[in-house]
């Protein structure tokens, strides 16, 4: 019988790419998610019965243990950008990875992969970064041979970064950003998935890897690249951190008053995160150490951002038609 990998969060942005790769590699894939009925799209990644969504609450010991029973490897890629209800940074990014690692160790599973993030730091001002670091420590405590992947901003067809700002660019002539000078090193989602696949297959040495693409650009420069792809001219306006903190505080108040019904476009914790560069450290192991050639932004962005162009898929046709002479 083929080997089995349990992927917690296997229907999410990164998780679905890992699930697809593991299915193509011939593994059985158990996708552990909160709502299996919403994850049925992963089943065609393999043959009938090869990829199966199962119910799992990563905050519950018994649920976590049931999802990995009989598995040969485990991948944890659940994360939150904004806290909601019981899904806090601490619960999802610090406590849950440790819970999975302890259960995997008890089950005798030899390989675990944790998707963390560049910037994970126990002393960081951001709760997001601190809980990522706490999750890493908990995993390594239970499974010292685990592989931890720290990607920079991840881009791809389902991302919440370029898609979000491309959508905002349609609202007016100004595109506001916080931390315009902060540097990022975007990494393609399938490169991250390939790194996870290599770790599951035992082709990566244990430890931490920081994953970034070939492009190191400021937030402003990233927006300019995106705007060029979607054929729009916008003024990229920097919002000072002081003003951003005030705005985030107001958004947080609205969230509290509406009991979370209104999701804030910006949080105080995100402002803290945006104050730090998000690039691969000079001495860190990365994609090259895994034998992966990183994919450039320009090779992927046009494939999914074309829908934000003024005329969508017909934009190029309209541009070429401008050069035609009238009869």
C-alpha cells in the first residue's frame, strides 16, 4: 500500500499545492480541515480515494490524533492573518503545531513539515511573528528532526496579496500602502509546495529553511510591478506608520462593536509586521539548498492578474487595435 501523508490545512492556499504534489508522487493524502464539504475540490488531485478530506479541529487533541492515525508523514500549514473567535494566533500558530508534533511523535511518525514564516521571532513586536516562533519551538521540542519552512510573501493564483491590491487599484487613482519602503522577497506557492514535498520524501535535511524568490523589492516596487501587469496607472501612496496605527485601532474598534462581523482591512499587528523587512537572511538555508530554482514574479503574475486589467482578457487585443488605421 502507498504511503500516507496527513496535511493539516490541506485545502488552504499553500496546502492544496502540497496535496496535489504528494498525490502526483503516488502518496495517499489525508486533508485535515474544519469543513470537509468545502474541501471536496482536492479529491480530483489523485485517483478515486487517493485524496480524502477529513474533519479536524487543530485545537483539539483527540481530533488531531485521529487525523494522523496510520500516517507516515505530517505537514502543518494552518495559519491566520487576523484573529477571529477561538482561532487566535496563539491557538492556531503556537499551540496547534506543538499538539500535532506531539501526536505525531506518539504515533511513531518520522517526518514532519511545518509551514512557518520569515520573521518568526520570539522577541518580535508582532504577535503573529511571536506565535510563529513559538510554534516552531514546540514542533522541534517534540520532533527534533522536523523540517521548518519559512516563506516570505507567497504569491499564486489564490493569493491574498496581489489579488487584494489589484482589486483595490480599481477603486481610484491612489493605491495606499503601509510600509512602502519595507522589502519583501515573494516566493511562488508551488516552489513552497515543492520544498514541502522534498521534506516529506526525506530529501531535505532537518532544520529551518527560509524561502524567497529571485526578486527582492520594496512594497512600493511590488505594487508598481503589479500595476504594470494589470495595465493601470496609480499613485502608490505611503501611509506613515503612526497614522496606520491610528487607522488600525479604529478598524479594531469597529470589529469589536460589530462582534467581528466587519473584518478590518488593517490590524495593529499587521502594522507592526510591516515595519520589518521580510527577506531571506544571508546565512539561512533556502531553496537552492533544496535543489529548487526559484520562480520570478514576472513568470507568474500575468497568468492570474489579467482579470484586473481594464478590459480583462481582451486588454491586449484592444491595445493592438489602437494601431489600426480606419478605412
